[in-house]
């Protein structure tokens, strides 16, 4: 049996109540599209009855197409928008798509279209309703027939995009290196001021430090979230046992990532990481005081999202004969070894599955060395949080990072469907 054609397209055009959002299916009459078409036309549901796309009364478009309203039609005023400008726009867009060779002439009698149309109850301007639905239908057809979007574009946009209806952007770690500000001072008012004084940048992560968490509990996460709604927030739990429970607490408080101590048993770390993965947040493993970080990571069944190479504050202050810089550099020698350990787990996009963070007395002078060694996240505390000029202190780190360091303007864009993102260099 010959394979039936099946294409799916989507497009949103316009603004305000008159905007158009089109979802459509194009396919063969003798395939699943044909069956769905017949069922929708012969057995309409209340308020969502389908109507054939007509250029004018008694003149169907070809391929024959069915228009189905997404929003329940409950009164004649709403029905008129569907039977008037929306129906005409869809039919005309299909006819023009045929004339412009988007839809092959030899498929006119083989294919059917099912076009799902969104008309807001408050839409009033018939010309805009027509224009937006015409443009959206034609664009959705183009996208369907060229199998848009390519997976490279999805990888490129998925973590930088902001959904207009959801009204929020949940940050992900897609463009390292980052600066992670450790809020360790156990005083809420101080930390609120620090966060408020930080410059606007997509490269800044916020860590709710362990002393801060111990004093205020997970409420500290909620308090910081109130003033940093779109920020990536890390809860430094330093979990040693009962990881699942602590992950759940931090998740409910809106943390984007949780940190377990690498000193925990492999079993506890696996449970911790599994729960973080199940909830869709990042699982960090902090290897502070772990003599052999690579050996400990090799024992895990679950893969951490971030490994922290951490030199403790007490150790840093009591380093004795060894200089803090040389101790840092010795610790950071494990960065390439950790990268090597997980080299076979790269993401399909080509990016690293496991990121490496470094912490412990980092200053601008040593930060560049960490980045050169391959660090993805620089965890900085007192240099920023105790500074009299927090914004300038942070700028000194941001200026070290490769690439642009402020707001990613590319996430605020119009959809152009160009071919610019084919083999991106995952900046």
C-alpha cells in the first residue's frame, strides 16, 4: 500500500484580540487526514462545527478544506466572524498557495486540509481578522510542506524564547559561561539589596547559599523569586541524605536547581539526581572535600547536570604555605578530566551534557584562568555581595566572559522562517 501524505503546520500572526493562530493538517484522502475530515464534517461537536473553506458562497477552494473554530461559538456574532472573514481568508490563502506553486497542482484532488482557526470573542475588526488569518494560513501551509522547523532551530530557540501567552521565561543553562552569585550572608534585607543592584544580564545565576537557607528555610527562595522572577535560582542544599524530600521542598519553592554534597553516598546522590530530573530542574553535585571527584562521579548511575569543584571558605582562609591561587589552580585541573568522563553523553545539539562550576575565593584576576580551563560557571560570593558597588563588581566578571554578556536580544524577535540557523555554533 502506498504511503499517504501527512503534513502539519502552525502559525501565529497579528496582535491584540484580532490576532490569528492557525493549526493545520494536510494529507491524503485515503489516509488518517481523510478519515478525520469525514468525521469532523459529518459529526460536528457543539460550538465547534466545521465548515468548508469557500472563497465565496458556492465556490470551494482546492484542495477541499475544512475550517474548525478553536473557541466555542455560542452566539451569532461569533459565528459571523467564522463564516465571514475567517472562512474567506483561509480559502483565499489556500487558492493563492496553489497558484504560487506551494501546493502542487497534481495534489489538488488527492489532498485535504483541516484548518483549526482561533478567533478571540473580543475580535471586532473584520479586515484585521481577514488579513491575519490569511497570512497565518499561508505561512502554516509553507511551514507544513517544508517540514518546518528544522531541529537545529528548535535547539537554538527553545531555551531563549519567551512564550507570549504564558508571560514568563523559565531560564535554562544553554549558553555558558555564567556567573553564579552566592548569597551566603544570612540576612534577607542584605540579599534583597544585592539582587536588586545586580546588572541585567542573562549570564547571571543566583544561588541561595547554605547559611541563608538554614536561617530562612525554603522561604528564602520564594522571597528572592519575588524580586527576580526570570532568574535562574540555585538552592545550595548540600544534601547528604533523604535527597528526594529536600529536592521536592526546593522545587515547590520555585528553585531551578538544587545542590547535593558529593560526600553523600552514591545511592543518595542517585536518588537526589533522579528526583531533580523527574521534576525538570537541574541537579548539581558539589565535590567540596571529595578527594577524588572523578572517581566519585564514576560511581554514579545518574548523570548530574552540573559538577562543582569547590574549595571551602575555611580551607581557603587557612591555606598555610600553599597560596590560594595555586590551590585553586590545582583543584581546577580536574575540569578537563570531568569533561572527559562525560564526553560520550553530549546532547544532540552538540552541547555538553554536564557543566562544570568552580567556587572558592574567585576574583576577576583568577576567573579568566578558570574559563580557559573550561569552567562553565564561576561561583562568586563575597567579592560581589560584600562590595560597596555591586553592579561594578559584577561587571568586572561579566566583561571577562566570551560573547555578549547582557540581555539576549535574539530572544525578542519576529518569526522570519529564514535559513540562518542550520548548523549553529551554540554560542
